[in-house]
């Protein structure tokens, strides 16, 4: 089907597939339970899972880049990831 040369890329793709399966399962549970309250509870769980998967995928990707880019660029990328989490977590 697909030939993946890089284990890092494969790991990142597998995490995204896992994320997709979790989202699909949640959508099917919405339909199964047919309840707004239950759907909101499931959605709250997804709100925790999504950023976690993003962080894991970024960590995998950064670990693959760690020996290939300069420490300054690595720091800039890491700062960007931290700013993304800071930006979405702050409520004003």
C-alpha cells in the first residue's frame, strides 16, 4: 500500500490515524447515545485527547529533527509549540 522510509514519519502518521479512530468512535457514540448531555461529555474528553495527540506528534517530529537542525532553530520551533498551547489555553 504505502512504503515509508522514515520511522519518524511513520510514527507521526500512526498517531494521527489513532486520533482519527478516536474521533470516529466518538462520533458513533454520539449517535448511539442520542443525548446532548452525553455528547457534550464525550466532546469534553476529546478536548483533552486532541492537544495530547498534537503534543505527542510534535515531540516525535522534533525528536526526528533534533540532530538535523541547529539548536537555535530547534529552540524557535519548540517556542512556537509552547506558544500554541499558551495561546489556546488562555481565556480572556
